[in-house]
């Protein structure tokens, strides 16, 4: 699976899991911090938990608690790289 495919899946999952139906995947920029006001998503710690649980279910990766997740994985780009490296050893 390519990084671009992972990015697309992550964006679709965030929209679904965080009930952000007013967004399209193309609205989410790869290099903008997800948990900042710049993303426009208005994500909070409950969203971080939902995203973390969905990533575990989708990809079998564990990201720790929501605070650790928010510190470690800040952008779509970094999240996709993390998943890609975990899946491809």
C-alpha cells in the first residue's frame, strides 16, 4: 500500500470517525497539524481517541493514549509515514 493510499484512507476515516461530514478528504492538507486551529477540523482529545482506535482496527498499529498520539502524530503526512513504516517493517 502506498503512502498516498494510506493518506486517503486516513482522511476518510477521520471524517467518518469524528463526524466531520462537512469535510471532503481533499479539504484536509497533508502537512497541517491535525489538532491545531489551522486544520479547521476542531479535533479534541475524544477525537484523538477515536482516531487512535480506528487506526488500530484498520492497520493493527498502536499509538498509545490520546495525549501521546497528539504529540507524536501531528499531520496526515507523519501519520501515514508511521503506518507505512509499521506495516512494511
